C-alpha cells in the first residue's frame, strides 16, 4: 500500500515538473519572438576603413650623402617643394665645366673666319682663271682647302651642340640632387638624417601622405553592391556620427571567391584635414 502511494506521488511530481518546464519554454519563445526584429539589409550600415588618398615613398635615383633636410615630420608641403639635398659639390663642378665648354666661342669663330677667307680666295682665283691669269690647278687646291675649312666649321658646330647637351645633363644631375615633393601632402616619416648615406636598395628619404581626400574601402555582399552600380555618390557615416557624401571611385566587377563580397571604394573630400579616424560606415540605401 505504501509503495503504491509513493509511486503515485512521484508521478504527480514528474507531471508538475514537466508542466513548469513547458510553461517556461513557451514564455521564453514568446519573449524571443517579440525581441527579434526582421532583418532588413537596406537599413544596415557596412563597416569600412579610411586611408589617405595617396601615400608616397619619396625616393631619389641619385646616390650619396644627405647634406640637408628641409622639412620636419608633420609639416605640410606643396608639389615641387624641396624636402632634402644630397651632397652636390661634384655636380656643381661638372656643371661649371660644361657651361664653360658650351659658352666657349673661340674655336668656332676661328673656323668661321677660315671658311670666309677660303671662300673669298676661291672666288678671286676663279675670276683669275677665267681671265687666264691663274691656273685651274691652283683653283682646285683652294677649293679643296675651302671644303676642309667648311668641314672643320661643321665639326665645331656639332661639338657646340654636344657641349650644350652636356651642360643640360649636368644641370639636370645637379637638380636631381635636391629631392622634391611630387604632390601636396604632409610629411609622415623621415627615413634619413643629415650625414647618412642613401643607397640604391633603400632610396626613400621621406613618406608623404595626401589627406586632402580620403579613400573609404568597403567589402559588400553582392546584392548590396549592386545597389551602388549606377550611383555616382554614396553617404558615409563617421565616428562622430556626421554623415558626408563621397564620390564612388570603384566597384569591383566580380566577387571574391572566399567571402563572395565585392570591393567598393569611395573618395571623401577632406580639405581641412578634420577627418582623422580610420573607421567609417557606409549608409546603405
């Protein structure tokens, strides 16, 4: 009798426990269904990264010792502005020699006078030959001497042109000893100090970054990327929650094999350099 009573009691407890568990699961499912918001991909922002429009390792084709650094780290520069100078004493001497040679006129003036003299002598001798007062053989000799003088003049004129080319080459070599900014930007890094040697395997002097514009890069699912195919611009949300417009620079024509995502880049104007964050969000249509 006691065993029957005990068995009935245990069954009752089990039924009560199952009822409580069922009620708990039902309540949890209801709460979960109320908390889940239907996913709408058109309202989800895509995370992206911001980077400078251009990053340039400013290098030189010349080798030598750095004599001067004209800029400091963080300094803004404009295109063509000198950044540094290599030792250029030999180039200055070479340019001076080339200029002296190019500007020298003594040899070419002498050759011109010799040609003029021989031309006059040939003309006089030809007249004498016609009058019978000089022999044709003598005229032939003077004509040959005129041809030789003319050849010497041409050689001097050609040498003059070569000297001008050498002068231009020497001037260019001296010009190249000064390293200049290829574009506007900010000096982000200086790799050499004054007195250090720039070698061919490491020719960079400074790193120059152009942050007047920024490039935002996004990895988008295919269906979202297609929404921007025919759009010229996109809206970007910054960490400050400000939303700016940018020009769509590029959308990849195919998706990556790994994540089936498409690369899209957007250019954002930043003329006052006020945008400094490396993160942003793409506001999707």
